[in-house]
C-alpha cells in the first residue's frame, strides 16, 4: 500500500474508533460493504478513490472527532544562534526547562544543542562545537495520527513545523505535546 494512502486509512480507522462506530455502522453511513472496510483496515486491499471519499465524508459529517493536524499542536520556537556561547544556551534551557534547543545560522535551522552535550562545557565557549543534528522538518498539515506514528517509529524528541504555503518554519512540536 502507498505510504500516504496507508496513513489516510489508519486515520480513518482512528476516527471511526474514536466515534465508537463499528465497521458495520461506518459501512451503513458510507454506503460501502463491511467486508471492504475490514480488508481496507487490515491493508489487504486498496479501495477506489470514490469509496475512500464516501468513507471520509461519512466520518466528517460526525462533528465529534475532527481529523487533527500536527500544526495545531505547535508552540513558538525558542532557539539559539550558532554564534552564541554555552552560557546563553544553558541559561535558556534552564529558564524554560528544555533539554534541547534548535540552533540557527541566520534564518536557517542548522542543528540542535542538548543539555547532555553541554555538560561540563566551559560557559564562554561558542556552541558551534556542540551542535548536533537538526530536528526533522514536517509540514503543518501532516495528519496527527501520521505525526504520532513518526515520533514513535523514529524516536523523535521534536520536529520543526513548516508552513504549507511557504518554506518558513512556523513552530515546534515536541513528543511531550503529543502525549
């Protein structure tokens, strides 16, 4: 099954379960067979576009559980510059109770610094010697179920969220935000 389609089907199953609907109820509401829903949720078949639309429409009519996106969970980014020193990074981490911070060079996010990486580092040293790999960047409109799976599968601590209409980074989502 295609990754995006697999994510969409997983999201539909999540929404169905959150509504407390059985496969039989969703089959009635969407005018598809229960057998098709069962096979679709198990990944045995790929339904037609028309059937996916019917299922999604039936789930969307019920207002109890909207299909959330990861961007709805983001917070403003607190970061440091690659030119800042260890003291500044440590101070920001302590003040905000953060264990990691994104690092910027100009407008670009180039890495992270972590409290573990700064243990014992002289405060006057620049942080560029302590920069670790950057946080992953995801689009604002990534479905919540997909985002949670990504955090679990890749053991992510945080992701930076990019606007859907530009390359601009709009915020950050941490694993703590998704608990």
